[in-house]
């Protein structure tokens, strides 16, 4: 349960009727990317934070330029139980996203183990694994950007990413040691 949630929120209402069909999807993606909690279709709630307000202003400009309507209302939620319920609901959604990362990370470790056991700790595999880890880090960074209330799984995900970085460093060291021992493996 989230506690000590700020009373300031942003209520967002969007209508893309009459605008290009792609606008609705673009707006939905931006709002979901911010972590918007939908109260009903085209109406959502977000914490009133400067970075959120900045992105909403950009989205609003785009919506208006493309023939839609968007309103952002600053609201104070004075009922602490209501604020906490909204924050908890948002954290639950974020935790589900973190859980998906945690569900997929074991494949990263399994791939490193498999390549090591097969004697394929080589530069090309290091590069591929670096790219995989960077995708995980980028994904988590996007989730963290909308984790306004410190969802419980966040710490676990960060610890697993750190462990993945350590595993990759060990894999890279094994690849380097293999190169030093056997010379360049380009001819293998």
C-alpha cells in the first residue's frame, strides 16, 4: 500500500473525433507511457508532476493541431483514502510490468550459461548479450519513469539487472580470456 501521496493530480480528457485515425493510438500510447490511470474511456488521471505536465502540454499541442480536443485539469484529491487507492492501482499496474521483466530475465542468464557451456564465450556472443541487456535496461527505464509511487517489484528488478550486468561482465571476461589463450577466433 502506498502512503503519503500528494494531493495534486492531473485529470486528462481527450477527444480525437474528427481527427486522423492514427491520432487516437498516438495519444493513448503517450498517456500509457506516462502511466495514466484510465477512469473511463478518454479520461485519465496522472500525478501532477512537472515532467508529466510538460509531456501533456506537448501531447495537447499535437491533439489540437490534428483537430482533436484535450483538456488537462489540475485537481486536488483531498480524500487520502481515494488518493492512496489511485496510487495503489497505479503501482499494481507498474508491478505487473516489472513482473514481466522478471519473467523474461531468466532467459538472459540461460543464454549466457548455454553459450559458456558450449564453449562459445566469444566476442560476437558478448555483443549480442550486451544488446539484450541494453534492451532490458531500456525497458526498465521506461517503467521506472512512470513508477511514481515506488512499486514493490522495482527493487527486485534493479537487483536482477545488476546481477545480469555482473553475469555479462564475467561472460565477457571469459571471452577475452579465450581470445588471449587461443589467439583470435575468427578462423575457428
